[in-house]
C-alpha cells in the first residue's frame, strides 16, 4: 500500500532534476503521473535545460514502477497548452488529485544590470507558469471534491540573495498566490502549500554560470568531482547545517507528506526544506 494509491498527479518541469524526482517519488507511493516540460533551452537562462530525451527517461523510470504516465513537451508559460495537458491527462487517467507546480528557471544579474527581458522571462516561468498550472487544475480538483497543490517556491522567498531579485520576487509571489488559493479552495477540501528548498543538487545550481558568479577567479569547472567538492565548501555558508545542498528527493519527500493523508489538514503553509538557511 502506497500513501498515494489511486491518485493522479500533474507535475511541471518533469524532465529532470526536482521534477523527475517528484514524478518518481509520487509514483513509488502509487500515483499516476501527468508530466510535462519545455524540453528546450530559453535564451535568458545561462545553463542548459531538460531535453525530450530527459523527459523520456522520466517516463521509463515511472513505468518501471508499474504506474501510468502521460508526458508531453509543453511550455509552462502557455496557458492554453498547459490547460490542454491537464484536461487531456485527467480525462485519460480518470481525474486529478495532486498538483506539483515545479517548473522554474533562474539567471544572475545585479539590480543595475537586470533587463526587462530577463526580469519578465523569470516572472513568466516562475510565477505566471505556476499560476497557469494551478488555474488549469482547479476545476478538476473541485470536481473531485478534494485535492492537494504544492507550489515550489524557494528559500530566496525568505532570504535576500544578491543577483536574484527577479527570482526572489517570483518565488515570494508564489507564496502570496498559495495563501490566497488556500483560503479560497479550503471549503472544497483542497489544500494548497508551498515548499521552500535551499540549494538543490541539480543543473540549476551546479552549472558553470553559478560557479563563475559565486566562485570568481577560482577556475572551477562543472563536471570535475574535485572542483565540485571545492564548490561545496563555499555553498555550506548559505545554510545553518554544515551541508552545501540537498538532494531532489528531500523535496520530493516533503511533497509526499503535503499531498498525502499524512498532511490532510495542512494548508496555507510554507514548508522550509532549507537546512536552516532562512533561520541563519
């Protein structure tokens, strides 16, 4: 018996990293999955994004667990396309119970360097994209008579970080969205929460642009185990606990809690999985 037996979950940004981990972890608990990802790079993002091959690998991993999965290449910024993914997936899998609005990007600019285009792209993906997924799912959850949403925010919603004011603003906006939706949807027994990771060991954090920004002049290179170990020492300074980053599954486990009956009366909550970064 799994904690999510008989449930159907939609997950954005599911090709790799956190999104893939969430898909696999929820499937381990018995959920069927509607997964989508842009599967393409974005011009303002200084690192490569997931590919169609990555999304196909997510499908393989979920199917190995004996669960059903529908996967599509869809841009979270396109409301009509997202709505079609959710509607079609719910129709094929028999409804919808869980929403994990996970897709996100970042880039690094100081306030005086940030352009309207870079600002808008992050807002469009990290805030409007979250709303697109949530809004597309709401009618299905109301029809179901219950449900759970987890909107993936960040420790940057609680802590001021340099070079990330567009990212921080979007992630803080996700909190406001969550709080309002939790109040509105509570009478339908639909729970809405945010989860707030510190640095997660994924391609968003471990890429050359991040190394060059936060460890300038060191010549550290992504892909070198020795250099990543050196970088880890620097990242430890962000957290109260002496660790550089957490693993995607740490966030996935929090999502299992928030979407299962373990958290059946938890709503309107900001769950920090941040190794104490906000407390520090």
